[in-house]
C-alpha cells in the first residue's frame, strides 16, 4: 500500500451488518497496527478515511455507515467492483498481553475495536456495544466469534439494557478489576469513558474522528484546537487523559471548510 497513490482492490464480499451499515471484504495482506485507518477512494466521487480490521490473514475489512453522499455511494457498490485504498495511516492502539481489557464501542465505532482481537494475546475481553436501537447494532457476532463477552445497551431498550454504553461501562468498572480500556464511537461517549477511567486510574485509549483530506498531517484539516494535534498523523488513537486536556474534545469539531460543529 502507498501513502500517495491508491492501490486498487476488488470487493470480494459485502456483509449487511445492520440498517445502513455494511462491511466490505477485500483480498489483501496489508500490514497495519490495530487502530490505524486507510483512505478509501471512489473515482469521481471523493476519498474518505475508514478504520480497517480483519478476521483472516489474507483479507481486510472496512465497515461503512451511510451518513453522507460518499458512504451512500460506497454502499451502492456490488461484489466485483473496485475501489482505491491508501494507507495504513496514523498511530494505533497500545495492546497489552495477558490482561483484562474492556472495549466500549458506539455505532460504527465498533469496527476499529474489532481489530484489537488480532493482537490481544491471551486477554480477557469484555466488549460493550451501544446503539440507538436493535436494528443498528453491529459487531456482536464478530466479537463473540473472537471470544469476547458482549454487553449491549440501546437507547430504546429494544436489545440489551436500556441505557447508554457509558452506564454499562461504569457498572462494569465497579464490579471487576480492569487493566486497559479502548473506546471508539460518538465523542461524547468517549469523553465520558475517559472521565471514568481518569477517576478510577485505569489506562485508556480513544480513537478520534475528524475531517481528513490528506491522511499524512500535511493539510492540517484535522488539527485540533489549542494543541495542533493532527488526528490523521498524531492519532487517531490518543490517551484518554491527553484528550481531556484538549479544548475542543467533546465540545465541537470543524467541517470541510473549518466551520465549528457542536456535538
């Protein structure tokens, strides 16, 4: 894979995960660290960042949730069609061995966390998955297949417990010792996870999302206010304590022309 030119890959399989969420499977032996991302290019459309994960050595998987024009066009693709992929980019998760790990994922943010299983040797893993409703839950079958204990929370109570993922997490923290926490999903969720971990003195890492154009820290479109931290090159993974010190974390981000968007 290249940082500058996309490698053209053919879609081998498409898995319908939930309403508006699909996983695309490609044949590739790409070397990547858990938590890194790739830039996916659709000719004449655009290029966007996505977390990458896999279950088998000779494949990579990218999960897409329909939220805009690019993701809508991506989810209209069929098996056999091709896309361009650059990367991998950024810094990934710091994964321990033989530890008790908790993963907290929300929505499509579950996908980057699934990559942790490949490197988490002999770890006991609890995976908390949060969604607005049952029809939006993604990742449960994959996580269970990889040996995790899965806890589900939904806003409407249609599956699992009727609460936020952070409430399940806070309850779990009070019940058992935890060595490390990883989280990806809505930023307000991750902010609460970081706050709980800071209070309990548990190391945690978060996978941030910002508008990205280059993927290599040159354009500055994903730089966070008051720090100059470029999510694409300095992240996307960041320690929870460091994230909490950033002015915009959990409050706002900027769109493609730099206008502030509040969470």
